[in-house]
């Protein structure tokens, strides 16, 4: 599941986990800024802590992080921010 695009579409990832438990083996983790644009993980509006709390229900086995254009940071700055955001949220 691409958590950014599900959220951007106005859907709730948790509702999908409940409706289709165990089907979301891999998560695509990207964050969204207040304007709906990409943000470094942990600097946006997606509630990853709440989503991560449901990882067993979702079936998540692994995740990947993609750093798209952030608009407010240079690429090499942005790529340093997401790993710290992941740690703060609780991703291992």
C-alpha cells in the first residue's frame, strides 16, 4: 500500500486494514505536507504512528521509503531527514 496516495485520495489506510486484514505485506512510506505535496517522512501530516500501530492487522512484513520532490528542501538535505523521522515514529 502506498500510504501517501491512499491518504491523498481521502481514504483511510486503517479502514483498508480492517476491511482486508493481512493483505498489505509491503508499505510504501511517503509523507504529505499541509498543501498535499510530498514531504520528508516525519515532517508531514500523515499519522504514521497510528498506522504503524496496526501493522499486524495489515500484514505488513516490510516497507520502503521513497523521497519525492519536497519543494522546500534540496534533495540531499531531504534524504537525510526521512531516516530520522522513521526512527522517531518507531519504524525499525
